[in-house]
C-alpha cells in the first residue's frame, strides 16, 4: 500500500505502518485523500505486487540508513532511536520500493492478492497530541477471497449491530468523562428497557420462591474483611471513603460495594434460622461498582458502574444444593428462551482455582476440591457444552459463567452461577437441622440477567436494535398525515397510553415520509399513520419498523393485539 | 421520689436526679426494685409531699457538705468537683429530706399532686461503662390530672406506634453498626413495601408525563463544583473517594451523591433542547447518601442511607413554571389522599434564604428575591396553611416542604417542592424558544414520596403497622387447622400466589390458636383458616388482623375481593 501511495502521491511521506489484528495500517504525512481514492490505490497495489519477486533484506549502518531517508524526518527519528538502543537496522526492498522495516514477510509477494482498504483516520505522530496529525489508512488482507469476503461481511454486520452505534439511533445510554470515566447514565429509552427487565425478574423470581431486600451501596471494611473482599478483591474496588475525615472519633472505612454478597449474608444472619427456612433465596436489584482500568472500558459492555445486577444468594443445606443449582440453570434457560438466546449464542465456562496461585483465593484445599467436584458434576448434568478456565474462579469458590460474544468478537461473561462453601462459614451463618444440630448452609451466587447494562448492550447487538415489542423503548409512534389530523392522533396516543403502552406522537410539521423515516431510524415497533380515512373509521394504518404495511385496523383491535404481544413477550 | 425511696429502702444511696424533657429521673446505688413497687413508692411520695411546707435553701461550705454526705461516695465526688470549680454549694431541705441541689423549685411542695413513676433502667454512674451500674427510676409530673392523663395516653399510643417498635413485629428493616452506622437494610417485608411504592410512583408518573433515567451513585467533584454542592453541601456528604489511590495519573475525586440534581441536569444537557421538549420531567428512583451526625440518627426516620428517593427534576420555561408547580402540589395531594394522609397529618413550610447568612447560598440577590416571591405566590394559591422558615432554603433556592410529625413528636420533612433558577444556569442548560432565541429553563425539584425509608417509617406509625392490604408485606396467611389440612392449605396458597398476592403458609405443627396469635402479631391482612369443612366446600374461613371473623367464602370469591382491594389501594 505504501509503495502504491508513493507512486500515486509523490509528495506523501511514509512514517510507520504496523500489522494489527485483522489487518494493517500506514500513517502518512502530506497526504490528503478520501475513501473514493481507494479503488485507484488498490488497482496500483495489484499491479505493483504482480511485478514484485521478493522482499529483499538489506542490513545497513545507521549512517547509511540516514542517507537513504534524508528527506523523511519521521524515518530519521526512528533510525536515531534504533541507533541509541544499539539495534540492528534493516531495510527491505521490493521492486523500486525501499522501506525501513524490522522484517517478517511472506515468501512470495505475488501471494498478496485478497486485500481491501477499509478506512481513513487522523492519527498523531507517535500517538501524542503534541505532534503533527497524520493520515492513517487501514486495510486488511486474507489468504483467500472467501476469507476476505467473510471478514468484510462480518465487519459490516458488526458495525451495524455494535451497541455503541445503535445507541446513536436509540439513545439508550450516555457516557462521558464529565459524569465520570466508565460511569453509565441510562437515558429514558434505556431506563424503559432496564425497568422491563427488572419487573420481569421480580415477577419471575417471586414465582420461583425468592424474597427481596435492599442493602446499602457502601460496606464497612470490617465486613469486607470477613467476606475476604479485603484483601482479595481490592484491586477491583473503588478507593475507600474514610469517615475520620468527617469525624475524628469515627475510624470506619467504607467501600462502594463491588458485589452484594456481604449484605445478603448479613440478612441471613439477622435471625436464627432453621432447616424449615431453607432454601432461603435472597434477591436484590443491587447496584455495584467496580474499578476497571480505563483502557478496558467498552461502551456498556465493560463499565465501572452503576452495575445494576439481577442478583441473588440462595442459602440451602448441602443436600438441597444440587436441586437449587439445577433450578438456577433452568431459570437461565427460561430467561434465555424468552429472549430467543439459543445455545449458539453462548457457551458455559467452568472457572476453577489456579492451584499454582493459591494465595489469590480464600479457604483450604479440601473444600476447594469438594466445591469444584460438585460444580463440575452439576454442569455435566445440564448437558450444555463447557470450557474449563483454570484460575477464573471467584476468590471464594468455583464459577460457572454463561459467556456471550459481542459482534466485534469480544467474549464477556453475561451471567454466573457459583457454588460457595466459604462465605457462609466466614460469616458464621448457621441453621438448626432436623436433628437439632447446628450446621452451616451452602450459598449459591447467581445473577441470570447479569449486569443489566451489559445485558442490555448484548440484547442491542442480539436484536440489532429491533427489540421485541415488550422491550422496545418507544413501542408506538403516532404519525398524523397533516396538522389537520393532530387531534385524532392525540386521541389515539392517549388511548394507548392509558393501556400502559409507551407511545409518542410526532407533532412536527413535517412531510409524512420524513416522519416515517425518523420513526424507522429510532426503531419504534409500530408506526400508526392517521389521516382522514382513519379518523372517519376510528382506525389506524399500521406500519412495522421493517417497512411492512399491516393495513388499517380498528384502534381497539390494534390495542389488544399489541397488548397481547407485550404480555406474551413475543419475539417479532 | 428520692425522699420516698430513702424512707422505704434505707440502704439505697441517692446519686444524681435531674429534670429531663417531660419528667425526671433519679439514679440510686444499692436499690433493687421493680415496676410492681411503684404504687407503694407513689403512695409514700403523696404522703410526704402533703407534709412538706417548703424547699429550704441552705448554703454550705464544701467541708460542711462533705460531713453531711460522709456515707455517700457519689455525693462526695460531686461536692469535690463543685469545690474544684469554685462554685457555691447549696443543699435543699423539705421535711426530713436533705439533698445536694443547685435549686430551682416550685414555691409550694403541696402543688406536686399529679405525678407518675414510669420505668426502671440500668445506668452507669456518670454515664461511663467503667463505673458501677445504678438503678434509674423515671417519672413525670404535670400541673393537672388532665395534662398527666393526656401525656400518659399519648405516650402509650406513641410507644405502640413507634416504627422502631412496630419493626420488631413486622421485620421491615435492619440496622446495626456491623453494616454501618445509619445504614438501613430493607428486609423482605420492607422491600415489599418499597417495591409497591416504587411501582405506584412509576405508574403514576408515567401517566403524569414523566420520563425515567438511571444515573450513577457517584459524581465527580468537578460536577459538584458546577452544581454548588462543593462547597455548600460538603458537610452533609460522605468523605470523598480519590482515584489517585488506584491510578496515579487519575486525579478525579468522587463523592457519593447526596442528591440526584447533577445527574438529571447532565441528562438534560445531553441533547439540544427546544421549547417543544418542555416541560421535560426527568424522574429517578435514585439512592442517595447523606452524612448525618451519629447522635441525630433515628431508626428509619433519619438515616445516612441508602435514601431511595422518588425524585424528579422538571425543566420548563418560566411561563410553564406556575402550572408545573401547581401540578406537583396536585400530585402530592393524589399520593396523600390515596394513603389517607389528611391535612391534620402534615403542614407546609416555606423555607427561605437567611439574608444574614448569604454565603451559605449560591446566586445573587435579585434572583433569590424573584424565586422566593414566585414560590410564595404558588404556596398561597394552594390554600394550604404554611409556616415560614427563614434560613431553611436549599443552597440553590427556596423550598416548600411537606412536614410530618412522628408519634414521638419529632418533625421531619416528608417531601419537598423546590423552585430553582440557579442550577440550570450553572450547568449552562438552554433551549431554543419559539422566537429562535436561546433561553435558560427553570428547574423544579420534587420528591412527593420523599425518602422511601422515612416515608415507610411514617406510614408504619400512621397506620400503626396495619397497612392497607396493597402495602401489607404478608397479605394472606393460610392456617391449616391440623396437619391433615396441609395439602388443601398449599393449594389455597399456590392459587393466591399465582394471582400475585403475597401469601405465606403456616406449616408448623402448632395449635390453631397459636397460629392465629402469631399471624395477628405479624399484622398480616387476612388469615385463611382451612379445615375439613372448608376443604370439602372449596372455601376458606376468613379472619382479619383485628380479630373480625368474615365467615367462610369460596376461594375464588375471596381471591377476587382481595385483588380488587389491592388494585384500588383501599384503606381498610
């Protein structure tokens, strides 16, 4: 690519051009081009590559290299650095093209056939904004046309489905350094989805025998010492709040909670428990915060907070643990089926302790062995394929994670099911068994809908923004054909609002086509177009977001159809 | 009282006996009595007081005083302290009773007629646990029998209704130093109430045109500087979290939010706004934290957190402000009426800036005058009586508070309605008006259900724990007469659970009377007693928590009655 650029744009100055994941880029100074120049450059690349016979390595002294690149200050800077470090300096030559290069090439340049230039971006020299802005050209190359095509198609799909891109249309969330790095605000559309998920989880888990609590978002250090979060989990926690700054007498130190475990164990402990009380399933829509490195943050997929979790801790006897664990797997299945998440969309991982790194975990060997054995038995019973991930366990026990992939190919844990023999003991939890003896319960940690922000991001990509109606932020938009129909449109909107449907009215003085285009862009589930005829007949003309025209129906008929669709959580 | 005690228990040693709010106490060493001795003591007090003619003051030297109290080490310690401080030492004598006393008595001992001993408690000498435990006797006295009776009746009522006492029966919340001073955990019964309130607020405010958001619980210092929370509100905030402790490059400082204002202003600012978007009513069930002095904490009434607030900020034009403000008052009325909170249960306060202490507030005089004038106009329009509270304003504007009284007579702000001309300007919020000009919106801060923990505490006292059925944590308890009826009882419970009713089953092998007694103690709304006849006829025998017997009804009939009662939020 660099050779082609130099042939076509003789004033351009090549700087650095490395290989990256799935392709390459090259940064140029003194080059002004656009995407529309790509075909011309690609043509030149094809022609050049055909004429090349090899990548010829030439080892040179720093002085020789400086002479060769005397007109290119960027290359000169690189050469001087290599010289200082005492490294060998190599050039590579192909045809008439000579570049400073560390080397590592394929044998025959003629094999470079299936490539494509992808995009142009601005980039500072050496990544520092103090330096000059250069022109970066991205490209990719594959051994076969088929692989290139597949990659391009996946990329195209991915770009469209990336939750950060969909967010521009749907306005689900807001993130900015002004409100804090990695901190997410759910805008009204995102809040609507979060609320639906929360409502669903509450209803479902009420039926499945859970009770709910609200615990504080901050936890005293002493409790986190009991739980083992201090010291094991401190690197993933926000910095502490020291009460002595408020009151010299008060030496409490609080941490923003990264998990709800401590609070739920304290709820268990608030009363004497008997075997009759077990299993005790304590659920909370708790908001937790975690410290992630700024470079790791990714949209709503990896955030610092607030991480609203559909969380629960199930306290049970050891005999009940297997059935409870199984039930959690079934609960996952129910949630996933309802959302049309199939086994091709996720895989299980069985995260065990790293036996070479035992100081990262609490508890003794015998209990770890027991916990891992039991967890593995349960996983195998589910019949779902799994991968073992040595060293991925929580500090208090093995984890079974449900992992999902983002459209850009990154893997995230969507939810978890953990078997814990440690924390109940650490907190001194007990129950009186049938035989009158005091025993320690087992704890299952689970959060089938995971962190809501991550789950919503996953659903945005899973549905490409076309949520099932019950989750669609704006379920109906009423579009009056002209201002004359505004009154009837208002009546339609009010009627649906009364039914609890999320409806908006497009009151703008715009042409119908513009209103339809905007509503489709916002991915509203149904557009109701109302004009003279609809008003006269008490009807609405129904259009789906994919453009499908469902014709005119009585308003009441539409209302009951959409209500049924919402109640049944239909996938449309 | 001390004279009577000494006459009856000659070995008792009097120590200190001060006046307190609504009465007095006296601490004795070497005295072992119980409540049942009160009548005897009171009788002796009556007889003594009749024989007394005066409280005679005797000024003495320290040496003389020491001689007088040579057998009482407590009095000797007090005398030595007075001596050290160089204070006058006075004794008072009535009849044969002589005590060390600073003085301040009524003229005639014979006027002491209407008194009552109230309780006994243990108390350390000088309040230090290093000292000996003494016996403290509390009593009260009033000028008339009527006042005494009224006080005793109020106390009796209050004691029963105190939310901390009701909590022992209903298990609404948990608070302990282990989970942090002033930090509240809502147990399943409390969570059920909080969820009902939240659901109600969401449904209601959807209908009233609010949108909802989720904002982070932590806010960077820079945003709180913009809002003015730093410096004005810092004393009421938790200590900061310094990110530099995690990452040297990161100099962000976060505070746990004490209010949702900053987040909601940022949501407004996330998009360009036009007059068409206003009023924009942004609501959140936000959890905030405030630093309260430990001595000020009181059950769920005054806590440090989490304070889940039914909060919202209404952004509107100045012309819309009056109508929006009025609507907030109406929303309060709707909420209060539904909960049978009448005008005798609350009063309004109009909290203004303290003009002598202007540095506690942001903004300039002209805007404060305008804001206070408008707020006052709106209050007067409502016709509800109000008190003006100079200096009670928020730092950003005048407040209208809805104040409630606890059963123990303490006044708390239950909710608030605030008019704010400052924050929108501080955050640089704008909208494009009809005339194409950029203008600054007005903000109304409001939280009609206030802090949920405080509101729930108020409702516990308001209903004396007998919540309307929709808010009752356990709405139905099924009581099988014998183990033989357990199967049918389960069917009854399952059927009601399916309808979304919160139901429990008493599976214990106890006598029916014990089951009824316990269910009444827990204040469940309905007990369903099932035996042979009920099972045969598909019926349930219904009993209310006040003991009223509603007879046997078909299960379906009961289900639809209670569902209607819940849906209509009936006061029963």
